[in-house]
């Protein structure tokens, strides 16, 4: 019974690590600084992130990556993705990939 409790604690730690890694990946794909990081480059976070996100959305493989990001995000991360993509709605509406993302 003790080993089952230890295994459960290890599983919880592993899941917490995966959640943290997923959150960091979401922020990186959206062009946002990681938690606790400041913008060392001194640039505008939104402008830098928009440039990265624009490149992802305009590239067929990048667009698929964004679609997977939407599909697998949860909670706070999903809201971050929704907020960032909502700004691209008008620009992406005329494109096939934009219709998929904004649907």
C-alpha cells in the first residue's frame, strides 16, 4: 500500500511537470515571455508575438500547429490562445485556414 501511495505521488509530480511544460509551450508559440520572465529585448510583447503568430498562421505547417494548440489547450492556456487569435479574426477570415481557426 505504501508503494502505491509513493507511485501516486510520483504520478502527480509528473502530471504537474507536464502541465508546466504545456503552459510554457503555449506561451512560446504565442510569442509571449515565459512566467517570471521579463522582456529582455525591450520590445513590445504584443508586436513580437503577433509577428511570430502571423508567421505560424500563414504557413501551412504552422497553421496546423496552431490548430493542434487550440485542440489541446485547457483553462488559462485556452483563454490566452483565444485572446491572441481573436485579434487575427478579420485578417484571417478570407483564407481557408483562417476560416478553420476562427470557426
